């Protein structure tokens, strides 16, 4: 290190020479640099220049100024001020010469006017070089956060745009639909009125015809009776005027008999039909008022889902909602739900469709038998009266936490046929795969027999990522998801006629030849149907026979933080066995089957009865030490 810098450091540490030295530094700041070359190799000369308002004010001869040592452009400098008491020592000469002090130091005196020459407070301005790549890394990280925020916002806006476009399309379609419905209703109403008009006109015509017939017949009969009566009256008058006495008596008698039998005396002089037709008159004043009062159907109010009262547990969801005010015209409710991995309002482009539950009579509904293979579920509900359905409520998204995984087929033994979450024993699996490998071989140098003979198996090229496939008698397959915290639960249904079956957990370090329960890297329950049936709990090549019926399916509970692994009868939730240990690393669900099959059920929450049983049996269950 340059001797000039050592001398400068000594001068700044000496109270008698400090002010004069700082004066030289100040004069260098004003344009006459007195500093020697920068003492660090391969680094250019620093610059000293006055700053403004941002740094600590340093007083020199009652004049305030700010100073900072800046390096060349290829080095970034951070500035820090730390107070140094009078008793503090300046950097030693050996330290300066050895270069152990990686920053340049300048001791400045800060005095207030009129302090009477008291003990000054000394501050060391330390300029620490910071590499540009570190600053760039921070800037990149900040930029990544900004980019992520913009991407999320852009996605939200895009989703909203899609929602608006969909709303416009729905508005057009719904408007056309209600317009057509209105035309249909009025046409139907007109048809009903026309039909009623025709019926009433027909009845009037029929009534008129009937009465006309009755009155005309009566009129005809009366006319004939009158004519006969007039003839008889004329005959009687002629007889009275006759002067002959010989035939008078007989003529009077004949007239008397004719009058007695005359139709005029047998006729009813009351009209058989009335001419009044008022009973067929109509008054549509009420109907007109009703028609004038016609309006669109009253739409039920929009329900509101009460998030605080909704419950998610045991793979069931109870949704509760209310109406703004009671409405006795509500007939039923329609509830829709959809799985999603996005929290917040529904998106147009979702991977899962809306599922509909109709005919709900109460203001709540419980959906059971769910599999939570997504992070959230979105719900919405609307009310319906006898005629129309109301608007959907604001969607509500509920978290559906559950443990979900798939089987890692790349880890499976060659004799295990893995399809999704189902595994089946395939005795020819290894042979078939070898035949396929032979068919897929080429004549390239990579696959030549000579190269294959020279290459070590560990160095053999492989395109499959992940761990090695289980082999030999370890008919095992692992899940693709590790457990490193919290409580998890899953179930497995297995063929009880399997020659052997095991379910449990394993460390990632489980060897490809290791069987479940036969090393310290795995814990399991093992079913053996070979020669003699037995059900045992295994760990580290130790086994304990379990005195319980063999279930059709087994539930596996893991509390990673507490080191608890429990097995249950999945149907009755009866505890079969519990391991208590301390997991030193993440664990993975593990399965084994020989001459059999099984299927895994994931997306399950920890059942409430299991949680309560764990709290009750926390100090009484079996442990690893009990396996003999």
C-alpha cells in the first residue's frame, strides 16, 4: 500500500495534525487534489467531490461540507458513517500495509460553532466496494417481482375482458330470447281471446236461433187459432141474424161445440221465449285493468353466501346463504360449484365445468363425497320462484386443502403396471420391456454391442429423470410428492387375494433393492397371503403381528412434525397401528404388491374422527421400539 495513504491515516488520527490534514483534503476537493494514487492494485484513482444534503454534515473551520470517496466507474461504492470515540484507535500501519482493510478511510472532525474546544466526535466514512453483479442481481430480483405483478394484473385484465365479451354475447342472446318469449306470450294471449270470442259469438247465435224457432212456432199456432176463431165468430153472427127457426137450435148447438173445441181456447198467450239477451252480455273492465297491469315477472332477489358460516371438512362442503329480505314466493334454489386452482373471481377459461345442484329447498346445502384435487372450489347460488330464476350470487371461493399426489411410474418395479392411481401385477412386465428395448435398438455406436459391453451399468445413458427403478424382489412404487410438513391423509384399496401387499412411507434414500419395512428407510403395514395369512407392521426388518380384521381399504395418516404414522380401517376409521419416530428428511407414500392389485385415493382431508383419535391416543399408541 502506498506510503502516502499511511501518512494520511496517521495525520487524521493525530488531533494536532487533523485540522490541517482535512484542510488539505478540502483544498483537493475544491480542484487541487493532493491525494496520491489510489493504494489498491488494479483499481483506478478515486475522486473526492462535495455532495449535497444527503450525507452527514462535516464542519471544517466553521464551514459545512459533505465528502465521499468514489471509486472508478467499474466499482460500486456504498458509504456508511460510524461514530468513533476518542479512545478508538485508527487502523494500524500493519493493517494498512497488509491490505487487510478493504476500504479507504477518512477521519473527519465534526464540531459545532462555540463548542469551546471540547472533545470532538470523530466519524469514519467507510466506502465499501460492492460488485456490480450483486447490485445487478438485486435489480433483477426487483424487476422479476415487478414483472410478476404486471403478469398477474395482465391476466386479471384479460380474464375480465373475456368476461365482458362473454357478457355481451349472453346479453344479445338473452335479449333475443326474452323478446321471442314476449312475442310468443302475446300471440298466445291473442289466440286465447280470439278463441273465447268465437265461442261466445257461437253461443249468441245458437241462443238467437233457438228463441226464434220457439217464437215463430208460437206465432204460427196463434195465427191459425185466430183465423179459425174468426170463421166461427162469423158463423155465429150469421146464425143469430137468421129468422128461420127450424135449424136455429141445431146451428146454435154446433157453434157451441165448435167454440168448445176451438184452438183459440187451448193456446197459451204467454211467449215461450224471451227477447231479452242481456245474460249474454260481457263486461271486460276487470280484465282490461288486469291487462293494463301486465308487467314483467318479479325476479327473486339475489342471495348472498355467508362465507363465515360455510364449512369445509371431511371432504364435504356446507354452503350457507341468505336473502336480503324474506320472500315466501321462493320455490327452490340452484347451487353451482366448480373446482379451480385460482383464488378470486371465476375465470372464463377454467379447466373444470360448473356442476349444478337443483331443487334445494333450504338456505344451505352440504355436498359430500368430494375429492379435493384442486386448491379451491368456487360456489354461486340463485333463487327461483314458480316462473323465473334470479341472478347468481357473487361467487365465493373456499380453500379445499388436501394431500394430492400421483404414482411415480418411473420408480415402479418392471412387474408393476401403473395407470394413473391404479397398479396391477404383470408377471410378464420385465420380459415385455426387454423385448421392446431390443426392438428399439439401433445400429448407432451408442447402442452397439461392443460399447454396451465396455460401459459400466452406472454410466449407462438414460433418458429417465428421477430415482432408480425398484428391482429384484422389491415390487415397489413410490408417489411423486414428498411430505415435509403438516398432517396428510390418503387411502388405498387393495385386492385381499393379493399374495403380498404393503402400504406405508419411505425416505427418498430407499434403495432400489430394499423391500418396504426391511430397512430403517421405510415404515409399512404388510399383508401376506403366501402359505399363511398375516397382517404385520414392519420397520427396520422388525415386525409386529396386528390383531385386527383385514380391511378392504386402509387409510394412512401422517403428522410429519410430530413424527406420527398411523394406519386405519378406511371404512370404520378404527386404528390399526401407529409408528412414532422423528423423520430426519422428507418422506414419500410407498406401496408394494405381488400377484395382486391396488388403487390409491388422494385428495382427501384428514377425517375429523382421525384427528380426535390422534389427540386422544397421543401417548398410548405403539412405537418403533415395540417391533420385535
